[in-house]
C-alpha cells in the first residue's frame, strides 16, 4: 500500500474517532443537563401574571377626576403650580 493510502486511512479513522467522541460527550452532557434542570425549583414570581388587570373605563375616568380635583394632574400633563 502506498504512503497516500495510509494517510487516507489515518485521516478517515481520525475523523471517525472524533465524531464518536463528540457524540459520547453530547450524550453525557445532555443527561447531566436534564438531571440538573429537574433539581432547579421554579420560583413563584416567575409564573405570576405580568400585569395587574385594569379596571373598567368608568373606574379610570373616576380616578382621573378625583386626582384632578385634588390638584394632581394626570401623567404626561406636567406639574401644575399654584
């Protein structure tokens, strides 16, 4: 067999061994990550609703009227100096 034949056999075997080692490492790491994710407790705040519910339109208007009567302008209107 010529020298280039041995080089091709060596390169092919090197490639095959590296792929097999990569697959073995992938299997081991995936099992570890699955077991680790089972150990983590999910916090209650992580599943809480993101926003509180806004009341009806009448409530919003009533709250705005009360805040204006108390001298507190609504958001985005700037401060009112007396």
